[in-house]
C-alpha cells in the first residue's frame, strides 16, 4: 500500500470497486425487469399486427321474421355475452364496430374480428343476438335476425283502438292484457317494459288516480315505455300537467300530416307527409302543446269546440321522464287506417326504449282484425259510442 498517498486518495481507491458494481447494476436491473415482465405475459396474446377482420351483412326484422325494421343498431356484442344487461345504459360502454339498418332492415358491419362472433341488434325495447362465423377479408351473410322484446309487453283494452293487433297479429310479438286498475300496482307494471293503453278504456276514472300517476311515473323513470291514444289524453295530462294546455275536438276525415320527427321520417322510408284517417268524430285533439313534448306529426283539422280550422296542430307527441318515454297519439288503429298510418304506428312500437259507463262494455265492441283495417269495414255502433264516451269524459 502506498502510505504516502493522501487520506482522500486512499478513500477514493477503496470505494472505486463499489462504484463500478453500482454502475453495472444501473444497466442490469432494467434488463432483468424486462425479462421478468416478458416471462409473466400471456403467451397466447397477440404481439404483432392487429387481428384480421371481415364484414358481416344481414337483415333485422320484426319477430315475424319478414317485416324489415329500419334504424336498428347492430354492433359487436362482448365476447361470450348472449344479452346485454338490464338496460340500454350498458350499451353506452360498448366499443367496436357499429352500424344501423336501412329501409329494408339490411345492414353491413365492417371490421368484425375473424372467428365465432355474436352481434347484437337493438331497436327500442326490442333486441336479438346474432351468432355468426366471420371469415377474414371476406363478406359473411348472417342469418335473418327477428327482434323480440327484452322483457314483457302489456296492453290495456280499449273500445276504439286495438294496437295489440299490430304488435301481436302483424309483427309477431306477444302481449299480456292487464286492467286499468293494474296501472296503480308496481308489482304488476314492474313485470313489463312497454305498456300500451288503448283509446276507450272502460274504467276511465283510472286517469285521475294519484296512485296510477305516481306508479306510471316511477315505471317510466326506470326505463318503461308507454303508448297512450286518443281519448286517454287525461292520463297524459295527469302525468305531465303542462304538456297539453287545452284539448280540442276533431272531426272525422283524412288529414295529410307533416312528419316533424326525423327518426320517424327515416323509419317510414323518408316520407315528409303521411295520410292519417280519423274515422270517428270527437277525437281528442291538441290545438297546442308546451315546449316540453317532441312533436312527431302535425296537421290541420276542423275543431268543433273551437268552431273553425286549427292549423299545424300536433297529432302525435312524445314525452320523456327519467330513462323512459311516453308516446301519445290522437289517431290509432281503425277500420279505415291507411298504409301510412300503419307504418307510423309501427314506429310508435319500435321507436320508444308510448269513459266508461255501466251501459257500455268493451265486449259489446269486438276488436276488428288487422285485415279489417285495409278492407275499410267498421262497426256503426262505434261512431255514437265514441262521441258519447268523449262527452262523459269532458
């Protein structure tokens, strides 16, 4: 040892081997860490180019397997999922390819990963899953996808409207009949996703029942949908007191209505006007509405109470509450319903996820079949009954 060296020099000489080892560790540790992480990775996960994809084409229909449904959303479902959650909110978190169906219910979905996949098609409260084997860089035609309701549907019978004949007999989706009093019972309404309330409910007092009001508002808040037609306007006014400030009284006839809703226009093939037949006098008209409702259709009509023509009046509206919606229409199924009218009523079914007295009973007015709508048949008793029914509720 060189005893002549200074104490500082001797200390530096003593530390130098440690410093060299320390410098080596600075380079070795990242390498060890990288090797460790690589060893813990999933050998099956892709490390290279993106997974190969293909294109899927197909058609979405009503439950009957034949009626095309426009505007259905088609997307890639999560791996292994047969259905998505409890409500549409879950769909907001889904990523991946997505498209919508055209006027013929057709879709083209690009960028679908090759292999066994499941697609999900949705429209309102209706949906269907579509299993498909996707081939990379090729177009695969998927099976026809008939939409069915997610949850049950129900209807309240009415003397003058039979919307269930379209839902069930034409479109192929089953419904359950419930009573007007059931609308106050959450144990009943909670079983359904969509409730249709036909014009001419025999027990008309239900519309003023606060239990019905509170329960249906809760039903809508949780995502339920309601359809309400014509003389059941008092229910809408109970649920949304400021929506329809005053009520009118419309004459029978055919109205050329303007389609005010773009989604409705797209659903019926791009038509800007539709012919709507009011086959009975005394239908519940809306001379005006507040700023709350969305107006679906407008038209001119003669109002007996106003004593003159009302221009550009709302004929159908929709209102939202919580996660749910209500569609109210002054018209409905009837013996003279036009093709346009039936198309619009189909939208009321798929687009939202819408005076009784002792001497009259709904059994006295048998429901007309769907075929009767196009053959122009009607029951003469309906005319006077509709007017008398309206007078009692005024």
